[in-house]
C-alpha cells in the first residue's frame, strides 16, 4: 500500500518550492516508471537505495529535467522524502546552470556543494519525515537569502512559461520570446540555464501532459472523442505524431498508458 504525505513550503519559498513530499510503499512493484513533468526534484531514499535502470544505484539525488522516462528498480520496499521545485525554482538553490543536469539523475555526492552534503547527512539521520522537511526548508531559506538571481529575468521567464501553459497546442518560440520581451536566442540561452531544458522541449512536455489529461477525460466521458481529434486539438499533426511523442516521453502508447496510469492522483506527479 502506498502512503504519500505532502506539505507546502512557507510563503516566501512558494515561488521556488512546489511542495515537500514523503512516500512509503512496503509492497512496491519491482519496477516503477517516472515520467518527466517539466520540474526538478531533490530526493532522498531512506533506509536503502534504489536502482535507476541504466543509470545506477541512488541513495540521494537531484533529478534533472528530461524528455525521457526513468525506471526505478527496488526490492519491494521504498521510502522517499524530498522536495519538488517549481519550474523556475531549482536554479535559486544550485549554482550550476541547470542545463548541465539535463537527462541526469545526479548523486548529491557528485555535486561540489559541502552544504548540500551536510543536508544529506542530516536528512538521513532524521527520525521522521517532518524533520526532514524542516531541514530542507532551512536549507532553502539559507540559499534564498544569499541568492543573486536576476529578479527581472525571473519575471520574464514566468511570463514565458505562463504563455506556454495557456497555448500548449499552438505556441511558437517566437511568440514565447515576445511575451518574455527577449530575443529567441536570448530566451533559449536563459531558459535552458534556469529551467534546465530548452523552451521547445518544455512546450513539448506541456503538450504531452495536456493531451494525457484530455485522453483521460475523454475516456471517462459518455461520448469519448477519437484519438485523432484529440491529437489535432493539441497541436499534433496526426495520431502517429502523438503516438511517437508518447512513446519517447513515457515509453507507452496512449492506450497502454491509460491502462497503466494507476497514480494519476499522485500529488508529486512523477509516477505512472
């Protein structure tokens, strides 16, 4: 049985940290699939590490942006605690351009950050998940107080992301750049460094998740739409285009994904 708890950060952190989470599954399936959602996460696996298939064993990690799913292999018991960042949030707390983490599940030990290593030790020794959350919140507050991020650029990227979320089916990079009052070249450079993936790839992920929501809604409707109609409505050229995109991002066809989506109400929003 899966147990998941979440907590919102204090108001001053809510532009950067979406939530703190804790989850435990004593009867976890051998393989769990994690799909990208356009946001990064800081994860600590308590009690024992897990194996990211094709990546290696992880006890704690920073999950970079990705356009491809990851499979986690466990021995049937998983306990995790961590923080889920907003789309623009992670860059405030880590000094390296986030594009360096693209497609990576980076062990915290590999990041040259002694304070982050200290946080890892403290979390692993904590007696319960709420103390873990308090430790992470203190870390983020400390980093926020000393951050030198550009507030104007942050607001411009907020506008770009909001525009992309409103226009998942037809947004063009030139329109997104115009909304942010940046040239396309400048938008691509800044967006990749702050968010961790290109504007084009971010829009692609938003379209995937919007399409998946539409597919689920249609499946539960008394008069379901055809897959081709949903594909067109979300900016895909045809169903083959939608099928190809889904296979690359989540590893499943749309129909198979609808059957596998056991965790659609998961607040963390990563697992299938």
